[in-house]
């Protein structure tokens, strides 16, 4: 999710190869789902080269010298990440061959998994997903509970809805022969597709307080954490899980996070996309919902993960530039200064590294591929006077030159069909070899050289 956005627009062949790696291990994901009593495909949280789950069962806490259960294999949202990556690759490249013969099958199998996992709750008239972990790895259960996992993680549930919606889209994109083949082989009936639609309109998303999306069901009832006390006592509190365990306590009792969880939704989806998803579920998403939730969770996150810095830098980029810069600078230091005290010796933090580069590219240009349109909503950060980059989109090779007043786009003259282009809300058709300048000073002017 952090690396592919860079490759999609520059070296999509690498994205395709890595997604093909996932496809070649689809059999193991199917076997894992069956072993857990579900349909479809359940991709592993930590995968060995053979595609099987390799997550540790126990981890040693060096503070207490006790072995602590590792329940992160319950991070079922990894399947949604695979589906998201397949769809984003397709949106940018329009690689119909890959979608027909690899990508569609993965998305449909992941949709089948979520359909089989979702349980209808008659009391609230919505679907639940139980016994999972979200991107925040500090909460692996409820306080004093014997069973691992939490219920209705907001990120997991919303991503499941998104997957089910895309699965229906994929069916419509398949050729007649391929559609029949996959529907038959995967045993996807009309009733199953109707179930996808029903779940995607009635999934439960928990809230608490005034418009705060709960990280998971019951999060609002947890205790607030005394951050000042622990910072004064320990200094570096990135590993609060180890600190609390050594004290005979647990993060499961508190409103705290290792890394962005709910906030990941704002990283992956624009406010418009998220608004569409929540409207589909008939949940309110006011104009202040996103900034309110970002501020709420920023105060309750230890930033243990290098990726957390990338996420917060992204969501704050256009609303709180100083705050975004602080997170961005920290992300840049992940390997340079080994901010996690020892992990850099094991290699590089590739996600944080790619996410930092992607931050510069996509935040500056506001680039997004959606619904067959290349959207650009440019805004240079104050520190930059101009910005240039080359991208590839649906067979086109495009040179972008951005200043505060204008965005110039030059095509390469390849023999490919025109694309639909939207710059700062102004739509046009862009043919191969075109060269245009889009004024950004409020004037709706498009010049063709």
C-alpha cells in the first residue's frame, strides 16, 4: 500500500510482478481460509516464500524476560490490502489482461472471504466481523478476556465493504467467457452477489463521543492513558506494549495505539471516496469528521511504526503543514538515525522510504486515478518553487512541470488512445503527444501549445 503507488505511475511492471507473486500463492490463501472455516482466500499476515502464515506464536519481552503471545496473525485486513493494490494498479494501467486472468480472481476470492466472515447481528440490523486485529497492533483483545481478537475494527470493516463493492465492479469488467468460468469455478451464485450488496450497505462501523469513529467496538469504554507520566518515567515510549507488560499491565486497557488505525482510512481514500462509502452505509460523515478524528487519534498514538509517520504526514499535508512536516521529517529519519533503536541494522524500512517519496510526488500534484479519469489537484508546498516529474498512465508517458501558477503537461506522442484528464476540477481529453498548460490562479483557462 505504501510502495505500489510509486511504482504504479513510474514502473508498473514491478507492481504487476509483485501482484503476480500474490496470485501464485492464492492456493495457500484458499487453504488457510478453509482451515479457519471460511470461504475464499485468507492471505497471511507474515508470509513465507511458500505463501503460508509465518507469524510468530510468541515474542520475548526483553524488559520482563517473559514470552508474550503474538496474535498478529489475526490481522485479516491484509487481504483487503491485496485487493486494494490490485484495483489501484488496474486504475492506473488499465491492464485488462492482468485483471482478467489474475487480479479479478484474487478480488473475488477476498470478497468471498469477507462475505463468509461477516455475521448478521439481528439486534442492530447490521453485519459484524469478530475476532480480528486492526493495523494498530497494541490491541489484540479486550481487557481481561481469555480469547484473542477484537470485534468490528473500523478499518477492517470499511475495507471489507470497499472490497465487496469492487468485486461487483470486477464482475462487470470480465469478458463473458471469463465471467462464466470464474463464477462457476469459485461457486459464486446470484444469491452470493446479492449478499455482497447487502453486507456492503449494512456493515457495522462503531462510533463514540461526537463523531469519533471508534477504532473498534468497545474502544470508547477504555481508560485514557497517562502519556505524560510514562514519558517522564521512560522517555522513549514507542514500545508501550513491552513497558506495560513488564508492569503486569496491557495496552488492551487503554485508548492508545501503536500506529494509525482509523486514520489509515483517510490515507487510502479521498474525502469524496470515504463520503461515498459512509453514505452507502447510511452513516454521517460531516465536513469536520476527518480533521476531528485525525486530531483525536494523533493524541493517542505512540508512533511506534515508521509507517505511522507517513500516514499522519499525508493526512495533515494540506491542512496543517508544520505538523505534516514534523511527521515527514521523522519518516525520513527512519533509517538515517535508526529511530527505532536497532531495527535499521536488519535492513531498510522500505514502506516508509517509498511512502516518503510518494508523499512528495502525490501530495504536490494531488494525483489520483479513479473511474477512468486521471485527476490532478496540484498544490506546491511552501518550501518548493517548482516541481517536475514523469509518470506513466494507461500507456501514456507524461511530463509534468508544476509551478504556483500553472501545471504544464506534455505527452510523448505514443500511439495510444486519448485519456480523460481533470486538473483542478476542469475536465478535458488529452491525446498522445499533446502539450497543455493549465492555469491554477483561479482562471479556467487551458492552453494548447
